[in-house]
C-alpha cells in the first residue's frame, strides 16, 4: 500500500505538468486565433471585404472561455494575449495560411480572391468576413 501511495505522489506533479504551457499551445485556441488574424489580414488588404466584428469578438470570447475551461486563469489568458511573441507567432501562422491558400503579398488582389473563396466555402476565416 505504501508503494502505491508513493507512486501516486510521484505521478501527481507529472499529471499537472501535462497542461500546455500557454493558452496558445492548445490547438483549438491557436487555430482560432490564426483564423481571426487571417481574416483581419484579408479585410485590411481587400476593399471589397469587411470584417464581421461581432462574430470575431464572439470567437475571441469563446476561445478565452475554452482556455479557462482547460485550467488557465484569466491572468494566463491576458498575459498570452498581450505577449508580443505570441502575437508575432499567430501573425506568421496566419500569413502562412493565406499564402498556402493563394495569397501573394506582392499582388494585393489575391487577398480578395482568397477572402471571397473563404467566405464562399464557409471556412473558419470566411465566417469572420463578409463582402461589402
């Protein structure tokens, strides 16, 4: 019995450390933030596409709620949101996503083409955008 208790005491800290180190390490949070950032890039670079601000805000709050349900504190979420490193990483992932889907940063019209396709396909990026 003593060895079982010792094993449980040794394993307990390991179980706690399984949590991702930041909310952005959670795939659902990371993917959601990348979609929001990609939608933002499209709307900034295409005059015929506008953001769905209420949906974007709702998506952000949903990601925050999810991170909290996974054991992160409000402070953890706030610290991650303010992190310049996290912002740069998400922006880079968003740019990569857009390039993989046909955006050529040297040709601004490609943002409109990709944005329109995202809207038409109802992707996580497209649901955050609308045509003007």
